[in-house]
């Protein structure tokens, strides 16, 4: 770590010198002008140029025409990441924090979704709203585009699959000869768009014509998800033994005799966590949460570590998983498979009858899982199913005690205001050809809740431990909702007749919990849950602990899934350093700087994975709907506009649209403040939250659209 500290100090001196030069001259400067001021000779300026690029990427500087660098605040510029919406406009999320800047399509200046840009503020609105024009593209995010070839005698270009990319990509003359109309290709950008011309690209992969199996491949490439592991990563993984060696156990707490087991999904193969429990004579519970000790095998700076960092997380699709680690680790030596020794990191907690952790220990251990239960089997045992009990008689008492404790933990968490959204995930079932044959809502059982509650307890305990050590750490944080979004949501729930207090300066989760209580079991329950979730900020990773709003947690982190999340793997390393007293005071600033970068990266990778997973599910829903055109579905109205009603089918969760022309026998007017369409002659009202019967008219998978017509209103 000493070399890292020295490197950090040198890096810091260069950074401070750059800012000093820009403040002193009070104008944009070229790299050579800054180098001259700092006394850096020409042959040593490479490090300075890299630092200037890094500062521009971090939003501290902006690069202007003529290769000059300036301080953004001196030019009334905001530096941030551009998020483009399908409708063509975008928002720039400032790197330095603060409200986003709205960018109309006409002001994009050739920028694309995900680019780091500098935006000039051209208009200031009410409540901090700002509109801007992009004046500089600091870093391009889109290197490759996947899309469909449209070829004719006069033109040849690629229409992007990602509708947030507003430009068709012109193909080179040579590439046009080697593709056919309708081919799906991966294109590498060789010339980016300007205000007068679209992007130009060359084909690097021809995927052929569309089909049920190709569509997931397209999404994998759309999000640039790495599938194959590089040779050096696989070679490194091959050197790791498949069994725990006796010398590796030395210095660990030996819990191989303990009755512990895993509870996971039917198709899971990577088991991060195992649990054990016992009731103490004082009436308290002793809970053991054992987590795979991935950090024992994946060393910092190794090929495995670099690849895991690059991926950031595993990605799960209905027919496959793109793992963060090679299968030799993820499904092998790191996975807490039954009846084999495994190295673990244990959070041992004593929890009283009110659900409070009164004592805890965190240590390296070795376990020998006694069973692999599925959620279904575990629930059957809890419910007293004799066949399930006969199959796993040795876990029955433990499982019943776990059920007891999970109920206590849930009640305690609920009492403090933790939000529990009742939004079951849709499960898509595919046949061997990759076609969707069924969609159903995942059932949430108490066996799921047992693991949820135990993992939350471990995450909170570990986060609190790291917070009070005052050492650098990674936290999973969730800010309170944006006041404007929250106010809009509260106005809506009031229109449904639900009591909702006015927004105070300090919004507490308990306020929102009371709203969820009022709609529990009612027709509008799902919609209110969904709309409330949309008002929430995105959870993210941060080296600064600000708590977790949704869980009403003062301290929270991700400790429990190091096989599939890099954040957890990095946290394990930090905890080990804290436990062993390996943090040196002089290394703290370097670690803090490093963790800022790690947290930003793993947050972005997590968001990308979520978007890709959601994209696949939405696509498969529409493919399923294609086979059910003409059928009638029960649906709920999720939105209204002048054009019509947005709906979602109740059982299959298929999103759709009912155009006003498909609302027969009347002319409908949109009343935005009342969240409804009103018939001029009949006075019929279609409001958000109403249930309807709707007939599926058509499905356009490519544009992600399903059109319905109203049959009748149900509520």
C-alpha cells in the first residue's frame, strides 16, 4: 500500500498545481501552458495530460475547442452524464451533484446517451429547474451500436435497437456490400455525429436475421455486456483448487459441525449465503449468517479481480446468467454447496426478543452446509408438509426458529418505518427455442422473507461496525425522495381519497408507510405501490454513510453477495483490513479516493444490469402477447394522456396503450389534475387505478408497443 500512498501524494500535487494555474491566469489553458507553469519538461508531460483527462471526466474541468482546459464554474457550465429519453430530449446529471439540467433535442450537439458532457445553462426556471445546451463532449460512452440494416439502392444504414440513440448509423461503402436488408449487426463508430451529419460506422459482427434466441443476444450487445472470459482470467481460475485445503482453515473459526444450510431459488447454482440459528437460555436468538469468502480466492489486482471489477455484477436473464466470476468459482469453490467444506465470512449476531442486535462478531470461518433447500421446500416445512419434513428432518427445528425470528425482525423493521413494496416480479418461462410460453407473478413466501430479514440484519450490523471503526468503507445508501416528485405523488393519492399529509422539510419513510397501509388489499394497492416506488431516488454505493431511506436504516451496506456483486467483494477486503488493524493513517486519503471511483463504477454497472434484465423481460412479455392478439385481458390503468390510456394487464403484467379512438361511443377529454379522461357526452370517467377489460388489437415488438381497445370498465 506504501507505493499507492506515494503515487496518491504525487497525483494530488499535480492536481493542485493544475487548479492553481487555472485560478492564477483566470482563463482557459492548454496542457503545455499548465506544464510550463508547473515546470514540467516536455518529456514528462504524459502524466499531466492523463490527469487533465481524468479531471475532465470527473467534472472538475472542461475541455474546450483548441485543446484548452477551463474551470466549469468560470464559464457557467455544468459537467455531467447525459441520459437521453426515447422521446429525444435528455437530462444531464451533474457529476458534482445538484439538480439535473434539461436538454431539448435541438441542443444535443451530436451527444449520445451516456456521454460525459459540458452543458451551458441557457434558461433558469422555477424551483431550480434549468435548461441547457451541450457545448462540449468530454467522453464518449457509445463505442458500438447494435441494430438492423436498412438497405436500398440509394442508401445503407443501421437503425439502432436502443431507441435512446437518436441517429441512424451510416455504413461504409465496403460494409454495404457484405450485409443484407434486415440483418442485425454490431457496428463500431468510426465517426461521431455532428449537428449536420449522422454517425458513420463499420460492421464488426453480423448476427443474422431476428429470432427468439437472437433477441437476447441483441440486448447483451446493446448493453455491451461481457460474456466470454478472457483467456488469462480462465487460466488464473484453473489454478484455484476445487476443494478447501487443510492449511487454508488455519486461523479460522471451525464451524463444520454446525447445522447450517442454504435456502435459494429452484434454479440457483451460486450460493452466496448459508444460515444457522439457536435459541439461547436467556430467550435471545443466536443467528449465524455465513457468506462465501470470495476475497480469499480473488486477490486485488489479479486478472480475476480486474475482470470482476469491469463486470461489476452478475446479470440474470430468463434463460441464462452472465456471471461476474468464472463458473469454477461462482458455482464451484466459492459456492456454499451442501456436504462440502467451504471458506466463509461470518456475521454472528445475538438478537433479543424485540429484534435488536445486542451483540455481534464478524470473523473468517469454515463451514460444511448440511442441506440445500429451495424456497418452496422451506415453506412446505414451515407449513408442516409431511413429505418435505421427511426429506429434511434435520432442519425442521432450525427452520421453525428462523421463522420465529424473521417475524420479529420484520415487525421491528416495519415499526421503524421501513417500506415494503408489494410488487411481485414477473417470471418469464421460455421453451427450448427461447419463445415465451408462460408469464406469472413470483409468489413471495415467508421462506423468502426469512432470508431477506437475515441478510438485512447482517448488512446493517456490518455497516454499523465499519462506520464506528472510522475506516474507509462502502455503503449502500438511499436518499429521501425528490420533493417535487413526492408532492405530485401525494396529490395523486389524495385524488383517490387517501389521507396524505403535506410534505415537510424532512420526509420520513413512516409517512409513506401509512399511505401503503391505507391501500392494502384494495384494487388500487398495486398502482399506489408502483407510483410510490417511482418517486424514490435510486439506491447507490457510496463511501459516505447517509443511511437507507427505503429500509429506514441508519447504517446499511451490501455484504451478503460477493459471488455476484463486486461491491460486496471489495467490502469484504475492507472488513478484513479493519479486523486485522491493517489500515495505516497515511493510507486513508488514498483509500477514500479509490472508493469514490469504485462506488461510482459499481453503481453504474448495477444500473446497466438492471436495465438489461428489465429490457429482456419487457421484450419477452410482448413476444408472449403476440400469440394472444384478439384475447381479452383484465388490466389496470397506469397513466393518462390526451392520446389515451396506459394500461398493464393484471396477471401477465403486459404494458399496453388504449388510444382515444379505441374508447368507443364518446369523445374524451384529459383532465391532468384529476388523473383521468372524461367522456363529453356520457360523463364516463377513466382514472388512474381503475380496472378495465381490454382486448389486445396488435403488438409491435420492435417499437415495444401493444395496442388495446376498451371492452368495458370494471371499477
